[in-house]
C-alpha cells in the first residue's frame, strides 16, 4: 500500500470542491422536487420544520468551536457566525428569519420552536454534527463548515424555484436566504484559507476531506428522512409532524 501523497493547497481545495460536486444535497431528489414545484404544501412545511432544528443548532455548534480557538483574532472571526445566526437583538439573525419562513408556510411558530414534531433522523443527524465539531480537532471542525462553498448555488435555485412554483411563498417568506448570499462566501474565504494553511500533512488533509464528507452526509441524511416520511413510502414516525388533512 502506497503512502497517501501530500497535496498542494490548490490540490486540496480541488479535492474539497470535488466532494461537493458529488455529495452536496442540492443533488438529492427531495431538493430537486422542492425547487421544481413538485412538493405539496405539507411537504414544504415538513422541510421547513425539520430544517429549523439544523438552523437553530448552528450557533451551538459555532460556540463549541469558539471555546477551543486559541487566539482572540480567531475567536472574533468565528464569533461573526454567532451574530449572523442568533442576531444581536431579539428577532434578528438567521434563526429568527427561518422561523418567519416556517410561519410563511403555514406552521405555528411555537410548534416549530418546540421541535416536538421533528423526525428522529433529523435530531440524530444534527446532534451528531454538533457533537462532531465539539469533539473533533479545530481543523476538522472548521473543514466541516465548508459545505458553505456550495450554498450560493443551491440558494439561488431554491429562491427562484420556490417563488416560481408556489404562489403562497413570497420574497418575505424567503428573506432568510438574502443575507446568506454574502455571509456564506465571506465565511468560506476564512475557513478555506485556514484549512489550506493548516492541513500540512497527508493525515491532516485526509481528516479534512473526511470532515467535509461527514457534513455532506449530515445534510443528505436529513433529506432522506424527509423523503421517506413525507414522499415515499410516506411512513411518518410516531410523534413526528403530521400534516393537517387537506
């Protein structure tokens, strides 16, 4: 067995981007259905409800990374993500905007915030991601965030497709996504630069690639669960959100 070669920073970045091209969840059939207008309102509600848990858990994930960062400069850089998601006042930030999105689909805000209707797979996947960033080395935690490299494309597809195909969705409903078009590239610039600089051994580079594959799996598995419960075969687990009869 030959030793794993050391990649140049450019080669490492190309390998990271290749993971997204193969594994990012914009390729999942549920997302393609969502963007093309093939989802029922109940299916969109189920997506918004379950995705809320992911969005609301991102600040906890970021906070667990911040406590491990060794310098004030690094902590200040990563702290911006907390403000982006939690806001700097009640009712601001990405989590609050996602709640407005969920309400825009017809869900009750308090019910969404309670997370009572989550699919078990959603909770397990998101909790696994938070635990990964908390427990793994800093480099791997930062690398796992690099799915943001691929998010501007999926955001553009999502907003255009949902506005075109669902007459009950408005631009205000989808206001969560507008700031992400500038926040995500800014975050990627830092995280990708950090990974390129600090993944200096073949072992570190392989760990970075594995971290990004894991994060893609976290996102993909959530959509698998949605598809199984609300599309086909339509087996909703006990306690999970049951759409109202139409």
